[in-house]
């Protein structure tokens, strides 16, 4: 039986966009964290380098999120992936199969297939076939900040990444622009690029690529 979560699709998208912007800014200072977050078209992926990873896929109607926690007993039991989406519309299952699950493939008995430990989906309100605690334990916790209120997330990214005041202002400016014009590209000026605090060429490359993933460009 599906349970309704307290978040909605737009709130989650906003949180993922804010997270992507914060990441794109700070990867310029620390290129080693480049693998922690990424956007690929309509897919936002996140991992913690401790055995948990997940992808959320957004289209114009739905979002689908699937997660894998390699420390979960569900990995050992290899539960049928269909049970995580029981009750979902065919459109949801199609989005999951074509997008989110493609980022969670593994080899099982010589066959490449998605391996996940929890999932949720929704058109506006989001639902899961797990309890909230079980979903969070099995990978959903990766999106705990992205699911929350934006002011709380801003403080989290500021403290986690040790952002300076100018970087925080840039994060907020770009978030406001992106949330207001989600389908339009944004171009940073040289002055705005200077605020990013990029340390070296590796940081420049990683930051530029991360920004480009969310249609924010600079020279």
C-alpha cells in the first residue's frame, strides 16, 4: 500500500536545482567532490561515496526517484523491483525504466539490470510503497536536504561547503533566476565567474561542466 510523503514534485525540483547550483559553485574549489552530484537532462543524481546513490527523473507530469543502498539487506535479498512501483501509473513505470533506473544498473547472474532498495514517485504529491523510515534508510536520506524548505537548504549548503558570503549570494541569485525561468539558459558574466572562487584549472573545468548540466554557461 502506497503512503503519501509530505513533499511535492515542484518542491523537490527546486531543492535539487539549488543543490546543483551549490555543487557547481563549490566544485571549483574542490574538484574531488565532482562525483557527488550531477544533472543529465531531466535526471538529477546524487551519491555519498559510502554505498548510497540515487537518481530522480523529472518530466512535465511526473517525477520518479530510485535509490540503492549497498549496505541494505535488500541488496542481499534482491527484492523484485516491481514491488517498489506497485500501484504506479504506466507513465511512471515508463519514466522509471527509461530514465531513473538506467543510472542504477548492475550485473546480476551475468545479466545487466537495475538494482534498487527503495523508490518514490508522483505527479504533484509524492508516494512510496515503503514507510518513510524504511525509505530513508534505504537511500532516500540522500534527498533529505533537497526535500526540505529552501531557507534550511541554503543554510545547509552554506555550512557544509563553507561558502563565503559572495558565494552564498551567487547561489541565491542563480537559484532565483533558474526557478523563475527553468527552461531558459543563463550566462554568467566575468564578474560573476570571479565570485565563484575557482582555485585551479581542474576546478574551472569541473565547475563549468556542472553549471552546463543545468544550462548555466560561462566563458
